[in-house]
C-alpha cells in the first residue's frame, strides 16, 4: 500500500514452461505441476518428428500453404534422421 504500513506480496505459481520453435510453429508445454520434470529437449525433438511426419503425410496441403512452404528443408532433415534423439 502507499502508506508503507502493509507490504504487498506477489505470489508466482509455475504450472509449466512453454517452449517455442517459432520457425516451425511448434509449442511444447513442459511440466504441468505434477512434480515431474520431463526432459524438454526430448519433448521438443518428439514434437519436431511428429510434425515432420504429419507434414509429409499431407504434403500437398502443407506445401501449398504460404506460411508452411518454407518448412520443407527442416521437414526432410527431420525425416532423414528418423529418430527424435538424432534431431
């Protein structure tokens, strides 16, 4: 408060961490308050490979979408690696 008699406290509760891979539009939520701490790098690698597989399966649609056409080099690189831990 303004008169200094009371101190205001700010409580911050962390319910998770969001990782963004903006070039591919991937968003990964890490940790959801369950006390476990998943490996963020593993999660991100899995998401990249999943997106690459989906992109390839729907190639005509994704390739002809202006904001996703530029993803092609990243998609093929991820597919060539073929394993999340290799990405």
